[in-house]
C-alpha cells in the first residue's frame, strides 16, 4: 500500500505538470524548467504520448477495380496484342487512307487499341540490336542457354610472392 501511495505522488510524465512547463519557457525560468524535466521519468514507455488510447482504424480495402468504378474510368489499355483477333483492330491504315479520322478517334475512345504490337519484355527490336556491340548481339542471340561462369580461383599468397619477386628482380637490375 505504501508503494502505491508513493507511486501516485511521483512525477512521471509531463501531463502531471499541466501548463507549468509552458509557463517556465515563456517566463524564462530555466532553472524551474530544468528541475521539472529532471524529475520526469527516464523510461520512455511512461511518457504521455505512449499513454494515449489506441484508436481502431478501418482497414482500407480499395483496389484498382473499385477505384475505376468510383471515378468512372475505363479499363487500362493493354500493352500488346493478346490474341489473334486483336490484329485486325490494330491495323487502322484503311481508316486513315479513306480519311475517316473521326471514326478512328471514336474507336480508340470506346475500345482503346494496345499500345504496341508485341508485349514481350525480352524482345529487342532488330534496329536497336544492330546498334549494339557484337558481344551484346551474341549475348542476345544466345539468351536461351545462358552459360554460368564460375569465378576464377585467386591465390593471394602466390600472387603476393610473384609481385615481391618481380620487385626484387627490378631492384637487382637497377643496382647492377
């Protein structure tokens, strides 16, 4: 019982001081401010900000489809053609040739075409590949069967012996 009474009289966190710390700062009473801070506990777990009640936050379960419905946004445009039926939609030269640009714009607004003909991350266009080094071209052609290169065995002691011997030989040749 004595322990609980003394614990209630202890100055633990800044909430027990009320506005006294603030008044000491505004009235430039540094000694009182230092004394009050020194009387507070060193244990961070007893500070007032850790005594606040926990609030339960609702888990946000928004996904891309629900946001698209909320903002009335169309489905994303695919990067490449997914099936053979899309090849006919990808070819729009006849509309341009017949000067039907408004129909072309309307089609792309209603059902957007893929951005590229091929959606392959590993594909490198031939004109890009021709501008690379021969080594890079060979590596791109042989990417189906990559060779695993093993690290060379490095013998540090032997290398240091060779270096020291060559330095000794060089010194001997300079002295002669």
